[in-house]
């Protein structure tokens, strides 16, 4: 089970966290991962970056995730992990 927390704090909100959340929800549904991925929002994870949103997957923190880079992030850090 993967626990995915998307930062929705003010800094990440301004960098597109709402769009990231929507893309994450759609991808989890598309790949039928409802029973394998728990998605939640989180206020500041404490790893702000200038380039995008911070996402925590279990204990790993990823910074700089942009809506444009979401598909690559999802494949590498969610889909590939669940399918391994």
C-alpha cells in the first residue's frame, strides 16, 4: 500500500497542487489503484521548492513536481512501485 500525500499548503497551491491532486485522482482511477494507493492532501511537508509541488510517497519526499511533469512522476514513483 502506498500512502501519497500532496502538499496543498500556500506555496504549493500557488505552484499547481490543485491540478496535481486532480491528475493524481484521475490516474489512480484510470489504473484501478484504489485498493493500493491512499491519496491525501497535506499542509506544508517542509521541503518547499521553487519549481513545483512537494509530494510524499510513504517515507520518500519528492519536490518540484509540476503539472507538466506529472505523468513521468506518476509512472516512476507510483505505477512502477505498485507493479513491482
